[in-house]
């Protein structure tokens, strides 16, 4: 090993998962177009081909609709996503828009690997697009999954203590 055991940018994603110096903060950036430019070319060709096909079959209105849908769906390949986990708070900046979630409000999480590795945070047993959220992760990075195991589904009691790893833990 070269001394950096926290390098995680191996599979399809680009970025370094690295705990910072402030109480267990995990930060990384995912930007597949920089790591795999030929895959991005393939995604761009598919988006263009589907749009041209929709224009040829259905007309200009549906072609614009398909173009917007495919670009938004494939946007994770072209635009960087920055993720930060700080105790029970998840911060994600995707498409330039910062958003924040409380991990304790989610009941469970699920790791998916197709077409990109991502974690889906689920609030209820069913699948509801408005309540659930997902964010990309480097190929099964254990420190992220361990952090989620600690905080997802945890109901706060209101009393926290700082433990050995300087992360506030619920005392009950």
C-alpha cells in the first residue's frame, strides 16, 4: 500500500473518499465523464439517437420531451456530484443544486450497482420517488456504508455523547 488506504476511486466513479479532520466528516466527488470519457461519448450518442428517433417517429414536441428526459437521466455522467456525510446529515450537490437530508428520517438503505454504484435511502417499505433519495458512491466503499449503518433509521433520544472516534453517539 502507498499509505493512503482511503483511496476509493476505482470502479466507474471518480473521486476520493477521505475522512476529514472534523468529527468523522466524509467527503467525495463523483464525476464519471472525467474518469471514463468513452462511456460518456456512448451515453451522448444514445441520448442523441433516441432523440432523433423520437423526432422521426413522433415529431418535434416528443423529441424535445425525450431529449430533456434523457439528458436529466444521464446527467450524473456529465455533471459532478459532490457528497458529504457529517454524523446524521447528508449533503449532496447535484446539477449545481445543494440539498441536505437527515439520515435518521430514513428507515433503511439499499446499495445498487447498475449502471453506477449508488445508495438508495428509503423512508417507507414502498417505493415513492418523492420520499426516497439516492446518491452515487464509489464501488462499495466500506466507510460510507458503515457510516450509513450507524445513522440510518436511528431515532434520536436527545442525549448524545462524543465517543472514541469523535462522532456524537446516541447514548440510549
